[in-house]
C-alpha cells in the first residue's frame, strides 16, 4: 500500500467519526510526518498490537 492510500483510509475513518476539517488536516499532517520518520515494519507491528 502506498502512503496516499493509507492516508485515504485514515481520512475515510475520520469522515465516519465526523471529525472537523481542521482535525482531518491535522491527521493528514501527522500521518505524513510519521510516515517519513517511521519504518513500515514498525507501523505494521503497531497495527498488530491492536488498540
């Protein structure tokens, strides 16, 4: 999955959560920053750990 698809999934979830436009913008910015600084393996590990 590419970064834009991952961000798209997160924004779709944000839509479902009815986040404000400002909250969605912040989510977008955080995701881009985290994706630049974190390995895909670490992100996958975090996902497997669950909530």
